[in-house]
């Protein structure tokens, strides 16, 4: 492990993070709020970044350094991004929880009285979610041309899905394209919300949370605070878009408008959303006595925001029937598409596992037959299938372990299960204590540390973090 390389790149990331802190500083100035939290944060973050940049080296980067930079880069971003929250009076552990939740686009919050916090702090809370959505590492690759070959190691370690999706031969160009698409769609949502009568401040905050598939709102009632079906439908649409592969969005815009519909994962993703929304509509109509149209509006909004791991709420679904909550619990495990800003296991993994299971059943009947698993009309290599199976096994083990620890700490079983999957899947709210109108603040300190680790592991697709804790990783 070349520690000089790791420290040098972390220095660049912190310097970039310090630069972004200037934006909420401007918000604080505009609203006449204290500038101290961000002035101090900018000084500490930028100074640390410049100190780490003194480790500059021309040594070649390897795969190990890529994993370490991405994993430690996210951890460093969460720690330094927590400084404004600490200076706002939030305890260090809670501040790091909130910051990690923002950067990993989880949306699980410890804040109990959101509107009481300064607008600049809430704006920073939303901005880090937008930065974490497409990936601050990908942004770093996009704007720093000197990374060269090393950029590929970072992109591979940070890419959300079983395989990286290269749009251009040079990773730097791919990163720039992805951020361009991300920015353009974000701008479109801001304009749509403004036309719907939402203020610029609220439009930006909710766009940050939508496009990052994070779900932080500057209102305790989340999107329900607007009391506007139009706003809900706008956010539903853009959340659905953010849950799809951004590389497909680029190809659909610039290459072939039917590219999305030709993709198996996107079709399966759409089918899951429509099926779950239809079932939930029926359950709300039957069990809760809600009108059919209102049931559909509530159902599709909640299904889309949960499956994409966004976690917005338009109502307190903690009060829904058990069968309705079960639908949401199922889609929590599925997650969004690979290459999106969403979390979870990812639709493509679920789809390939289903195809693999079907192939195994076929082989049980016809032992001598050769039947390969195909995705988008291409055979899926055995190593990819093995990697997916390993991922799901490790993912479920982490989920079960963290849920067990939370229950041992005194949390009820529903809270333990949903808090665990909500953080590991980067979803946001769970049920019971950590429901949409609740908070993660009642979780004991050790439990919060476990959930912080869940968010970190889940956002970086498990392996990127887990490998840091294996002896083989540190051996020469």
C-alpha cells in the first residue's frame, strides 16, 4: 500500500470539499445567519487538504490504492462535512451520522426539529446529498485531468453496480458526461418545481435530495409539507429517473431515444415499480379507506422513493396496514438500477440471480444441457454471477448482524430490521421508531456507529469497504 498516494489524493478531495462549503456560506450571508460554522469549516477542511497535498508522489497507482482512496475519501468527507453540524450545536456522533447519511445519500436523520436549524445548515445538508449522489470521487475524476490511468482505479471502486459502464475510452470523459447529465436533469427538476409554485430555496433542496436519491427535506413533514399533488408527481417522476442508469440516459438523449426501453434492467425496474404501486394502491384502498386516485398517488410516490432509496414521504406510512408496509419492506431490499444514484442490492443483481436460478432449475431437469445466463442478449460471465452471489450473501450477513446488534441494544424487532436495511440500502426512513415522521436520534450510541458503518458500506457496494478489513489487502 502506497500511503503517500492515498494521502495526496485525499488532500485533493478535502480541498474540493472546502471549496463547496463556500456555497452554503453564501446562503448564510444571504439569510443573515452566522457565518462562523462555514468559515471555520472551510479553514479546517482546506488547511488539512493542503497539508495532505504535501505528500505528492509520482509513484504508480494500483488497485489497492483505488479502493483505499474511495473508501477513506468517503469517510473523510463525512467527518469533515460534519464540522458545520457540530458548530451548529449538534453532538459529534450525531453530526457524523447526519453527514454520512448525506454523503451516502441515505437520508436517515437524527434531527428532531428540522425547521429550527439555520437555512444554510439545511442547505449544506442537501448539497452534500447531491454531491454524494453521482459521487464526489467521480466529480473529482471529472475535474482533475492529472489522474490519468489512476482514475480508472477510482472509478472502478466507486461505480455503483456489478460492472462499470464506460461511455468513453477515457474514464475522465465518462465521469464528465455522467456529471453533465446529472446536472442537466437536476436543472430540469428545479425549473419544474419553480413552475409548480415552490420557492427557489425549497426547489434546490428537494432537487438535491431527489437527484441524489437521498430524501433529506428541510421540512419535518418531508414532501407532505407542500400539500400539493403536482409537487408529489414532479418529485415522483424525477426520482424514478434518478433511479435509472445515468449512462442509459446519456445514450437515450444522444444516441438512440429507445435505448432505455431496450435495456432489460430498466424494463424490469419499471415492471417492479408498476406492480408494487398497483398492489399498494389496492391495499390502501381496501385497508385504509383511501379514495382510488389518492391511493394511487400515495402508492406510486412511496414505492418510487423507497425502491430508489430516496426515502421521501408524503404521508406517515408508519400508520398503514401491515400488508401495505410489507410491500415497502420488499422494495427496500431490491433497490434502484446499477449506474444510478440509488442504493440497495440493485435491480440488475436481482434480475441476474432470477435468471441464474431459472437456469439451475433447467439443468436439474436436463443435466447435460448447456444453458447460459443472458443479459441484454449477452452471456453473463460466470465470474460476474459468482460476484453477485457473494455480494448478496455478504449484504444479507451485514444486514442480519446489524439488526441483531440493534435488538440486543434494546430496540424492538421492527425498528431493528428496518433501521438496518434503511441504512445499509441507503434508503432513509424505516418503521416504528425510525419511521418517516420519526428520527434515528433514539438509537443508542453504539447502534448509531453500526448504522454509520452500514451507510458507508452500502454506498460503496460492500466490497470497497470490506476489503480494507482483510489481512490480504494490507499484505505486500
